[in-house]
């Protein structure tokens, strides 16, 4: 805060200082003679001045606190004279308006007497059960908040309904101790100016329930299409739970299951506070909620809700809803619309394969900017949970995650021409059942190079490789490349390389973007700039490529890309003219993935300028029919989106990093890339060598426990 001459706070400080100095001077004059008489000796007056100095400091501190806390405090009557709130606007990268949060702030005031008793009780139970017994603030609530704040290191919690009303209407949304203290002071003033029922009525008409719904009546209409007087106990509990964080708990948001979880928390609090019985709670939990239609004018709804959640996490719900933020995002509307149309049309074509949903991500691999986010085929299709954003939901990546396994192998002694064994085997893992991986087609190719095994997506060689490299090491690399869902390592074994560890499509896209970016991990970016309504920049992203950690040797990344762009290498599995081929663009690298239970089918591919990740499946995790990777499922969607993106662009070969050499190697022989320090030329083994290698395995072709390494 800046103080200048003429500012009331500046004058208050000056006047307080003058007053304190005057009083101190009088004290010294009064007590100096008494001090001399009492001691009857000559003393220097230094101790007296030291004491006086302490008095001055303490007095100044008290005066400063008084000024900061009480100066310019809003009057309780200001509740009816507050400023108009400003809406938040979310734009695409070109200035196209995607969504205007609360552009129509619908509020229909209702009298407290019109609100059903169970609606009031649900609000009190979850927000402020002691409302009718405290003077505006709760000592117990403040104590609980202080403990939490000390543990978590941030100022949150402890607000009564009166404090929330004050905070939402009369004070700024900043999270500081000073604002919290001022909030308590104004709350006590409001309690003296209004009755408890009047305060509760103002709160119920003021609080935000998400979307354009301000106040309990609009919330009732918005979510259930009915007047507040018609709300059931189950519906009242759901609405009461929204006010804490509408973005997180909205049944129309990306995680509708959180709305049900929060509703049950409200019902539990109602029972514990004696508002309802256990039987009423159980009956309300069993009631099936029927929501009103929630079709709103919003472009790229899954992306907008994703951005809104990011904003709420950084600035808080209040700032997002009322702070007038101007948000420039990374999205390109034209790309988004194209991707939405392709996903919708192609999923309809494969409905006979028991596929009901699809999702897609378009990203700039060099910067991590999200150009398009299609979370489902239809955001507004509530019967199929269309509002669920599958791009940020953990799903099995299938074989697409092999890029991490082979990335680690190539960084630790393997080469693209290393001979791998695609034949039946079993892994004996201590404490677990023996694991026998199978290939997608049920067949085995015998001995083949790492390049071929990777490009053809053979499962058995990938499992053999991760056993050799160590599951923990591969998990480390995956996390460094952007995977956020592999926290509990005890859940994972060698099957993780076949999709046994769930990841989000957004994380998987970041993994592939890291490879496309020559081993530097770009940050997943959805927001370019945020300003407040006065033009102050709150977030700037002028340096999208700064601070990109190098998590993989650029030469290894190049070899991975070269393998995935090698149509000849993948032809034995997918054919020469599969959906993985983009005509005239041999630089495009691509990988498929299908979970063993046929619940997830993915394709992720990229060139230097665009990365496209696609998923198809069913939100309820039911299996699809036999989709053929590279022919049906996600691949045709990926092909059409990528083809549209680069239709007017030329072929851009990948730059070869320094430190790579090209030599003839492999079985059959071909030119291959090697790290300078790892030029392990391989050749086809003789029959005698082949027999010797097989003897190293037990009688059933299993790798022994001694060979198993985590």
C-alpha cells in the first residue's frame, strides 16, 4: 500500500505520531523530578529515554494497527450500496471469445420464509452450524483454521456465514491476515446492524452456486429447473455443497462424481448436527437426481472448464467469478472446431464396434501449448456423461507407453539394431503370480531389431526389455517426461509397458511432445496471459520455451522419432497404406496403443509443429469390439486431424543432432543410427549362437527370479 500526502491513511499516521511524541514529552517532564527525588542520586537519563523509546515504538505499533484495521472500513449499510461486479472473459489465442463467466448474473431474491427448512439446514450444516450462536465470527472455527494454516502454510478457512457475506460483498478477495482481521471486524458490525435471519437471507441471495446462478433461487432453477420451494432434501444438499467451490463440485463440470461426494458430505454433516435422522440421510443418498438441461453458449466447453479450474486453483473462485479477469488462452478456435467435427463424425462410423466416445488433444510440441481439447464427442450429452473430459482422466495407454521403455533402453546401452526376442516367456515376480505377456495378434515374430519391435508394437519384446532395464527406472523416466499418475509404484510390474499404469491423454501428449522436442520437456500450457479489468498483467507467458528441462538425450529422442516415422518398419504389422501414413509427409512419427481388455484405443503422432493425441472407448469402461490399431478406432481420427493441420505444409525432415553416426547393422542388415559412444553393430546370429542363447533360459522359456530386477 502506498501512502502519500493527502491520503487519509498518511494523515492518520502523521497525526498519531505527533500525538504520541507530545504525550511522551509530557511523561518525561512529569516523571523526571520524581525520578530524581526518589533515587536521591545523580543519574543519567539514558534509561528513561530507552523506556520512552519503547513506549513510542509500542504506541506507534498500536496506532499503525488501528489505522490499518479501522481506517476506511466499509459500513455495514454498504451491503446495499456495493459496486457492480465485473465478469471474467476467456478468449482463444486470436481474441475469439470462448466464454464470458457470469455475463448474465441471474439473481432472483427470495425471502427467508419462502426457503424450505431443509435448504436452510443444509447450508448451515456445511457452512456454519453455529451461525445462530456466534457474534459474527467463530472462535472454534478460527482455531481450526489456524492449525490448518500452520500445517499447510496458507491462509484459508474459519469463515462464518456472516464473514463470507462480508468478504463477498464489502471487501477484496485477497488472502491476507490483514484482510481476514478486517473481515472479522466488519462481520461484528453487520451482526449489530442486522438480525440473524436478515443476514442469512442476504447470504442465500448473494452466494454463487456456479455458472450464472447467484442466489439459492437461481441455483435451483439452473440445476434442477424448479422453484426453491420445490427442492427435495437430496437436491438441497447438493446445492449447499456447491458454494465452497462451484468449479470443482458442479454436476455440470469435468468431475460430476465430486458433486455426489460433496452432497453426501453435506448430508452427513446434517445428521451429525441433528437436522436429519440417519434414515432421512440414507433415503436422500438413494434418490436419483434429475438435472435440468445445461446448454450454454460456450465454445470449446471442455477446454474452458479446464482453464477455469486452473484459474480457480491460482486465484480462487471469487476472483474468477467476480474479478473481471481477461484471459488469453492457447486454444485456436478453428483447430478446435475441426477436431470436434472429426471426432464426432468418426466415432459415429464405428458405433458398430461398441465405441461410444472419443477425445483428442492438439498441441504444439515445442512449447506445450494446447491448440485444441476435445473431451468427448458431445459435451452436452448428459446421458453418456459427455461433460466428462476424458483428456484429463486416467486411462490405459496400451502400447503407446512403450516409448518410455525404449527411450530408457536406448539411453542405457541398447541401440535401434539391438536384437530382441519375440517368443513366449514368463516372468516370475516374487510375491506375484507368473506373468506371460501376449502380442496383440496372438503370434510371435522370433528375433527382430528394437526398431522393428517398437514400430510394429510387439508386446513380448517390450516386456523383456523392461524386465532387463528395471520397472523403477522406466517409471522414473516416465515421470520426468510428464506422467503424473504413477505415484504408487507398488501397483506396477512389467505390464506397465503395455498400459498397465493409467495415464491421462494430456500427460501422454506431453510425453510424446518431449520426444518431438528433442528430449526437452515442454510445460503443458493452456493460458498465455491473464489481466485484471484494469489492465494489470497477472500472468504472462512471454517465454514459452524457457526452463524446459532436458530429460532425455536429444540423440535418443531422434532415434525414437525416426523409428516411429519409419513406415517400412511398421508395415509387417499395419500394412504399407494404413491410417498411420500421412501422404507426402514421411516426417510424421506415430504410435498406436490398445489396452489388453479393449477398453482403450489410442493413437499419438507428431511432426515438428503439431502433436495430435486421440482416444476412443466408452466412459463406463465397457470393452469395445475387436478394433484393429492403425485401421479402425483412434487411428483414422488421428489421420484426419493431422492431415487437416499440415495439408498446406511441406515435408520438414528432422534435424540430426550432433553425436549420431549412421552405419549398416541389424538382422536383416540396414543402415541404422548409433550414439557415437555406443556403436554396437549387430548381425544375424549363427545357429550355434542361437542355441546357446536359448540355453540361458529355463525349460519353460521363463526368465528366472535372479534375472528379475526392479
